[in-house]
C-alpha cells in the first residue's frame, strides 16, 4: 500500500463521528456517485485520491500572493481593471482560515445537523459592499478557456456552494462570482525554464437554489442502511468488478494456506462482485 493512501479512516472522521464535516468536495462526490459518497462517509473507506496537481497548486499560490499585495494596498488588481470588475480584494481577519484546506468557511445547517465547509481561493468586494467569490483555475490548452464543458459543472457547483456558505455567515454576496483562469502557453518559441500564462477573468452567475434540497438528500442517504447505486462515468467500480471476475477462478476454498471465508466478510471476491455490480 502506498504511504499516501490509507483506505480505512478512523471512525471519528465518519458521519456521526466528532470530526466529520460535509465539505464542498463531499457534496460533489454525492452528486457524482451516492454509492462512493456513502462508502466513504458512512463506512469510512475512501476511493484512492488522484495524484496532486503540483503545477496547479503553484499557480494558485502565486495568484494568492499577487492578489494579497492588492488586498493590503486596497487597490484593484490590473486584471480587475482589464475585465471591468469594479472591486478590490476583500480584507477580513478570517481570510487565511477561509483559504485553508480542512478549515475554510463553514456553517451549521440546522435541518440536517451538518457542519458544511469549503475552502475558497479569494473574495473580492465591490463599492456597494457586496462580495464576489473568486476561484483560481489553471490549465493548458490551445483553445480559449471557457466554462462550457459539461465536466465544468463541478466548478459552477463549487462557486455556488461558496456563495451559499458566505450568505449563511451573514455576508451580502453577489450572484456573480469570478473564475481567474490561467492558461499555460505552449506556442512560445523556447521554453527557457519558464511557463507563461494567459490569464482570463470569467464571470459566472451562480444559483444556489439546489443546495438545501441536496443537503436533505445527503441526510437521507447517510441515514439509510441500504448502499446506494453508483453514478455513471466512473471506471473504478468497473475495474473492481473486472478484477473480481478475473480472480474468481483462482479462489479455491480448500487451497493450502487459504481459509474459507464467509460471503459477508471483507475481501471475498463474490461479495465484492455483488457490492460493485
Ligand atoms: S462507481 Fe464505484 S468507485 Fe466510482 S465513484 Fe461510484 S462507488 Fe466510487
């Protein structure tokens, strides 16, 4: 097992445990696949994480530094001027907490008893005192960056959850948020140890009306005993099912060194197949 992946977490971190919180990424996991969400949050076994995107993190860090200079000076960043955004980076004593993973901005949702949380990239404030939630994104593609692809719906939900969280904390939040999208250029003559970016500010008008119903659906899911069906467009379970099938002939109950395993025990291939088919 890789040192980075611990499949079974301590029960404190599961739903019902004192450290469990509903992060915005867990909400998105529920939307993508209630089954994975349930296995992760209720049964305590998470899917292996993807490899960290270090270049994206570097872009985030540099953008934060750059916007922080203007936050301290209470001046607009040149990108705000270039894109006609009448705002400055928001100053608040909790800004660093809001931006920290595993902390972030949170609120208590009374109907479900959930603490809902999310870590933002930035917040801007306009002259009327209303906040704009800002998210930094990095990519590298030949075409112009947009928010039009279906897979980017997750970005939009992310923005809407942050807008909702700030409203729950009593802030006046504009429906318009901004994506600061950095696109790594590959059409330069030489690399010369430097990656250059085109940076675009894309406004997005959020609608957080779906969130309350989704939280209630998550509550119902976590309080049922049945394992939900899996979502679509994920290859992990297909892989696990295929592995179960291919290993089936090798499972011999009476083979030396193997124990007969009850069908309900963890690790039994036939049980695995039934769970993941
Ligand atoms: S299909 Fe399987 S692995 Fe993929 S998200 Fe759903 S439960 Fe998780």
